[in-house]
C-alpha cells in the first residue's frame, strides 16, 4: 500500500511539472509565486515529497489551475479494504452502487 501512496505523489508531481512547463514558468518562479522554496517545488515534481494540502492549494493557485485538474484520472487506493472501490471524476461507487464522497 505504501507504494500506491508514493505513486500518487509521483503522478501529482508530474502533473504539476507538465502544467508549469506548459505555462513557461521556471521552478524558481513557481516557488516565488506560491511562497514555497524552489527545492521543495523540485522535490514535489519528482514525487520525493508528500505534498500537504495547503501547499497543493498554493501551487494550484499560483498556476491558476483548479485543484481537481491536477488529480484528474488519478486512481486512489482503497484504504478501507474494499477492493471494489472505483474512482471516476470525483465520485466513488462500490459494488453496491451507492455513491461515496471523495476528497478530490
């Protein structure tokens, strides 16, 4: 399960990097815009840091990108042991068909 969590950090970091590069912003400029250190931005982009929600909001805001856009298509692991959990566009459904709220 720890490997799945690490993969989430890598995927989100890559999405942040893609958006930053697409906008022509350097890591140093993104750090300045978000109030974070430039080395932290690099570590987040490489998936080396488990980004906090506050810093995730800061980065998304600096990039002028909605939070959900940086997590689209992300497969979240089931922490409840319910391996039937499927995440699709922010709505989770179990085999019972009941909707479950997700953080993203």
